[in-house]
C-alpha cells in the first residue's frame, strides 16, 4: 500500500489556522520560454543565473518548514530545465505538487516527470489558429493537444485558459474540448502587465462570457473554477461588491529564489530577498496585508479561490476540500 503524504493528514488543520501564514507556494523556475504569448511579460525578461538543484532543494525545505501544503511550478516554460525531474521529485516528497506547461515539450518529457506530479496544467488559449496567434508560434495548439492526450490518463490534468480580448468567443469551445478529452478546464482573466500587450477583455463582452461559464459550471460542465469564483468577479467588477483578497495565503518565489511581495501582479513579480535569508513567519505577521484586501484588480484563481474559501459555504468545502482530499487519498493508495 502506498504511503499517504504527511500533508494530507495536516492539510485541513492548517486551513483552520487563523495566523497569517502561506498555505500555497508558487515558483517560477525560469523566465525563458519557447513561446511568445502576447499577454505574458515573463518571456520578455532575461534570466539571471538560475537556482542550482541544491538551492532549489534549500528553498523547498524552507517552504516545508513553513507549513506550505501546495507547491506549484511554472515559468517561462518549466520543461526547458533539464533538472526538472530532480526538482519535482524533491517537491513531491513534501507537497501536493503541480506544474504549468505550454505543452510543446510534454510529449518528449512526460515520462521523466509523471511520477512526481499530483496535478498538471496545460495552457490552451483558444482552438487551433486562435491559440497559435495568441501564443506566437504556429503549430503550438496541436503540440499541446498531443501532450494532453498522452498525459491525461496518467496524471490528473486540467487545461489552463487565460481569457483575453482575442479568445472570448472560444471560451465555450474550450469547455467542450475539455469535455471531449475528459479533463477539466481552469479559467483566468488576462491582466494588463506594463511590459506585455494589453489583452484584457472588453468589459461587457467579458461579463457575458463569465455569466455563461457560471451557467455551464452549474450545469456540471468540466470547469475547475468554483461557481463562487465567477460570482466574485461579477459582483466586484460589475456590481461594486468586492471580495476580500488574502494574498498572504500564497507565497511566490522568483527564479532566483527571491520572495515576491505583496503578490503576483501588483509589483509585476519582482522579488527582493531570497527565501532562505528571511524569517518568513515574522515577515508575514508584520507585513501590512490589510491595504491589499480590497484590491480586486486581478482575477488570478491562485489568489481569488483561496481568498473566497469559507467553511460556512458547503459547496466550496465539498469541491475544494472534501472532493480534493478524497482524490488525493485515492491516488496515494492507488485506488
């Protein structure tokens, strides 16, 4: 019988903790990418000297000591790192580990990484040419689709879609594709970074799409976002009813191991000191998080979904905790 990871038995208890400590960690392994997505500022940055494998391990140990439960790797394109399997192995021993990839190298490298992943996100921002146009490389849709088909039966997988002004008309088509592939799809709304193309959708067109996705979610379509995710955006951006953002739940670390504060977007992912140089608990407890609670400027699910979690809402508890824990335990036991 497979051994259940320690975080499974402690994860729910951590969510009861009222102290301001991160539960989720995100780490950009590099900025380099083999695509040139219009809405992304990161591939436009030159990588400094990346963390060595030993430094990556040091970072992961620090996060484990902090009590982080979920660890997500992204880029750039993480599959460009040759030592990715070794990094994921170290993470998988400590955390529920996920990876975001554009899928171009997934077919070639999947067998190296599959046993170290608890979840895999593959980015698709449209169907066929729409995806290729947004992501700047012809044929990228077909390569990503090929990777999804190879990976989906061996690792839990979701399509990751960023809603932009150029793909709103294809949001439902992506839901239909996810249904055909028997995978989930997670949506986010493009944020206009200062160094990327302005791709955030036109407000009223976005509203109609969000309302449609909310309807499809309620109808049982394979949408990973909670219905509360869509409701929170609609309430805040269109009705003036804000959600309370809790950026302290997530800690982001840049490719040099530097902690990004206060969040992913407000300082456009600029880090300061390396995580092993900081007393994170003291920093988190003393940081002025309150001034960011009413931000609502982005709709990144990694911030919005944890922020709106509440034990009093059974649908969120069931979808994000009960169903998630059952899935994790079943996977750990090989059921």
